[in-house]
């Protein structure tokens, strides 16, 4: 912790770091041995991975990650990764298919065919006339729907007496007798009959095939022929019923029109007599009398007649004019009544002619179809076809197996490849660490012993490549501070940090391992070190205590370890305290590489707090164990805190499975190393 005198300076440093982000380290000169070591290592870069990363600018999530194409090779790889699941699905499907096929009852298939008449005669209901029409495709489909209807199937049931057939009516059995009423039994029989036959045609043909499948061959043939014959009989009966309905309608109309004609004629005769329209001379007489009265009126007005006679003459004149007007109206009404009578006579004649035509043709109407082939009882069952069932089941099982593999592949959210890690984190994968087999994995020093005794192993080669990538683009000549972290525990970050320290130390670098994971002390356990005695803040605020706390590893030369008391807290002000920064810079000048092992990012905030003091950060994930969501959240936390992450490291990779499963990446080639590794 800082003193009270420099508290203001500490606040200024915090503000400055918030504005600038992580600041570069001061420069110093590296050793000649270090330069030779760097030049002697072959740099292997994964394809498409750029190491020129700007630590001050966060990478966008899922940046530069191409979309994965699902080609034949990818499908084959998915199938190999889920081969056991696919085989189980195929075996289950095939076993189920065989069991079901053996349980299915034998069924016999037969067929009858009818041909619909292209040109058909039928009654036109609106006009009540028989006309010849050409059947179109829509009408053909309508006829097929009629044969598929429940009403039509009910007539077939009645014609064949299927209600008494135990294969159609299960209620006839002793166990089910009396459980259903007659209507329910008939409805069940109709449903089973509809499931036993189908009707269809080929293309736009007018030939209709009636296909029947049943457990009894004679019953199958009887049903097919009954459906065909019933449809033919129904088509004729329907036409004759329509014709008879039209005849009854026409007879009724003829009787009504005949009575209407009689009533109209009587009304006309009564109207003529009532209005004296049969006296054809009356209009002339009225007109003559009208002229006479007009002459008398003129004489009276001129004074030649007495004045008392003028009003009488005017009254007579008005009466005559009224009679003429009434006569004219009556004549007009009579003409209207005569026109109505003529219309009714024409309508009556039309209905009489149609009635005569229908009565002559009703008994000679032809059916709308004819049966061109009759169904015969088959000799051999057509179902189940065991070879065909097995072939179809195999194809379906393979498809289901592939679907199950795709579903499992899609639901598996673990990190298996560089593509998975890049898609989740938006960061390049800079190394894949192969899995090793230790005789005593939990024993202290077992990993360190393996690193010493297997210098040419695939593990050491992958760590050398990782160290080369981490040491590239070094912006300062002082020691590089590399932070190793992970999202969750047990992902191997401490193992990777130890392996990096061993690689750097064995190459002649002055190396310091800093175990900031004080809750587990993974580095201390693997190096079989005693418990640390001091707190973090005590060590970095006291230069003398710092020197005392640094221990030389007994397993590796040139490898020092700095640790802290268990469960030590990392104060926020540590990275901004002047004394602490000076002590940390002394470590930079003393060592070529400083590797910092931090607690998991998603559990503890120490990695984010330490980021201003580090140059580069790598995130360790565990092959086949770390979830993509955890890696994504880890990268997002680091990105929000401005941590300079150069990439991810996939640890504990099974190189043989990596190659066989088709995940790709550098680790898949380690299985082909042969005598290159030992």
C-alpha cells in the first residue's frame, strides 16, 4: 500500500492510466544469448493468423472468423466424431424395423379399374334440360373425392355386409361384444374400409385405379369390384334422380302455369265486360256527342242560346270527356293484360316441351363410367416386403444417424478446434498443447520431471512455438511480462505457465515465474515448493522482502519463482503505486521473461488488475472441456478491461483424436511426428 504523502500522486497515476490504457515498459538491452536463442527457433505461424496486434484496441468479437462450409469432408468429419452415436441409432432403427416387420400381418393387394366417360349426358338443373358435356380435370378430381367419402364407403359397407366381418368390426369378438352401439360400430367399419382402399389415376388420365389391401385375398377383390360397381350404379342413379326431380318440377310448373293462364283469361274477359270494351262503336259515339256539345256551348256563349243552358252544356261536355279518358285507360290496361297472357302461354309451351323431352329420355340415361378391369384374388401377399423394408429402414436409419450426429455436434459447445476458439473469443489460436501421460499426475514435480526428461517431446515443441510467438514484436529491450490466465479452473493455465518458464530457462533466458493464484498455488505445487510467507503488497512495497521472496527452482536452472501467502488479496492500488512500480521495473531489468500465473478471469478479478503491468496475455482453454460460452465471456471481460490479449492456447489436446476427428490445427500433425519426438 502507498503512504499518505503520495496519495495525490496515486490518484493522478490512476487517472492517467484510465486515459492511456496499458502503457509500454521502459527499454533496456537484452543479452547476446537471448538473441541467439530467438534466432535459433523456427517461427511457425498458423495460416491466416496475424501477430501484429494492437494491444490498445480491443478486437471485435468473432472478427475475421470465416463461416464454416458444410461440405462432404466436414460431414464425414462430423460423422467420425459421432460415429458411436450414429452406429447406435442405426442399430436401434434396424432392430426396431426388423421387429416391426416380423409382427406385421400379411396383406394382399389387388386392383380394379374404371374409365370415366369423357363426353357425358346429364341434366342441367338451372334449365331442366338434358345436355352433353365434356368432363374436365376438376370434375375428375371431384369424382375421386366422392369415392373417398365416408358416405360412399358406408354404401360399400352395406352392400358387402362388412358390418358382420370380424376383420372390419372388432366388436364382434367375444372380448369386445356389446361395448359399442350399432352406429359406432358402423362408423368404425367405415373408417377401416377407407384405410384399406385408395383411388387414384396416372397423370391426367380418365382411368381410375381402385387399389385394395387386406389380409384376406377374396375380401380384397370383393371390395375393389364393389367400389367400382357401386360408383357406376351411383352415377346412373344420380342422373335419374336428378332427371326425375326435374320432371316433377316441370309438371308442377306446367300445372301452375295452366291454372295461371285460365285465371288470366277469365280476368281479361271480366275486365272487358266491366269496361264495355266489347262495344267497338262506343268511342265514335262519344266523340260525336263531344263535338255536338262543343258546338252548343259555342252558340250559348255567342248569345244565341239562353244563359241558363250554358252550365248544363258544360257539365255534359265534362262527362263525355271523362268517359273518353276512362275508355282509353281501359284499352291500355287490356293490351297489357293481353301481353302478359301471351308471355304466360309461351312459358307454358316451353315447360311442356321440356317435360316431354325428359320423360322420353329418363329411362335411357347412360352411366358416367364403365369398369374396364376386374380385381382378382391375389395368390401371394404383397406386404410386408422384408427386403424393401430393410432397405428403406437402412436408408432412414443412416439419415437419422447423421441427423443425430449433426444435432449432437451442434449441441456440443465445447472448444475442440481453433475455429471453435476463434468463433467464441474473436481471438486467434496461437498454440495447441498436446496431451501427455504422466505416471503420477497429481504427484508434485511430475510435470516438471517430464519436461526435463523429454526435451524433444511434442509438448516441448509446442511450448517453444508459443514462446516464440509471445516474444515477437517486442517493443522494449527489457524483460517481457507475459500473463497466463483462463476463464475457469482446471484448464491448465499453471501447467502452461510452468512449461513456458522451463522452455525460456532451458534456452538461456533469465526467467521468473510469478504465482499470483494465491488461492491454489498451482505453480508451487508442481514445483514442490514450500508455502509462501508474505502478502502481495508487502513483497512489492519492500525491495528487500521482494529479493528474499524470490526462490530458485530446484528442478530447473535459471528459473526463479515468486509467490505469495495463500489467499493473499491483490490491492487495486498496487499497479499504480510508485514504489511498487519501481520494484516491478527492477524485475523487468533483472529478467528476460516474467511469466505471471493469475486466477481464472470469470471467478477472480486479479488478471484485469494486473493487466497494466503486463505486456501480453494468453488465455488457456482445455480441449474438449472448456465451453465456448465460458471462453466468450472470458474474452469479453478481458476486452472490456483493456487487457492486451494476443490469443488463445488450447491445452491438453489428444493429437490422435484431433487428427482422426478432422478438427485441424497444428496439433493434428503432432501424431505424424514419428522420430521427431521422443
